[in-house]
C-alpha cells in the first residue's frame, strides 16, 4: 500500500535528494527517502540483535565462577603474538 504524505526538508537535504535522482541513483526523491527509511529500519534491527548478543554474553559471564576467569594478559597473548609476527614480517 502506498500512502501519500507531505514532507519538509532542509535545503541541504533537498539538494542531496535532487542530486541523487539526477545521478540516477534513485528514480525519484520518494524512492530515495524510502531507501533511507529501509536502511534506518535495518540499522535498528542490527543494533537490537547486537545488543541482545551483548546482553547474553554479559549474562553468561556473570554466571562464570571467579576461579574460571582468565587474566587479561593471557586472554590477549595470542593476539599480541600475531600482531608482533605481522609487524616483523
């Protein structure tokens, strides 16, 4: 379903929309706005997924007993070794 709506833009936004249509990036200004909204929706979904994954990781780590903790230097030792090897090459 298509809903007609009147939108207002700053001169800067209007100029960008007009340029993108003139360049053939979008067929119309409406198509450009729709693409921007779709990207915003995708970004919000991606952010929600990332935040949930982070929350799950935090919950899992909170359940980890202290005696199972890994020292920071040990946790990143292999990464540091890889960086040093790459720099030496």
